[in-house]
């Protein structure tokens, strides 16, 4: 199982993603968020195909397809965080933190 806590930034919302591989190439997801839009995404995203999630080939990640449907901001880090958690749960990536550091125009 893999777990990620995603702090989305200025909106102040936190999302917790738990992902568990089923041993057949599928990953089961449990997503808990303060954000109403992410809650709607989570209702539609309870299970994914691990290999589909890590590639933009074909239909691309189901996470990204549903993010386009439910989320308002393209820069929301939650979809990428979900995909990273799926990678780790499926054994396709190591559990290493990712970081985006921003600074303003000075």
C-alpha cells in the first residue's frame, strides 16, 4: 500500500490518497479531501489500471481524464499526486517525495 498527503497550496485544502495494488494490475484508491471538487473526483475514481495511469499513450491516465471533468484549476497538484501514489502502490516507482517550490516576480 502507498499513501500520500497532498497540500494543494493557497487554497489550503489537503488530500490524502491511499492506494493498494490488487496483484492483477489494478490499484484500488481511497481519496479523502477537504476540497469539494476533489471529493467529486474521488467518487468516480476508486480503481485504476496501473500501467494506463503512468502513460499519456492511448486514452491516458483515467485520473487526468476525470480531473478535467471535476477540477477547475489545471495547476492543482492532486491529480499528479494520485498518479504518483498509484505508481508506488503498483511497485512502478520508489516512494520518494516530489516538490514544487514557487517564488514570485521580484
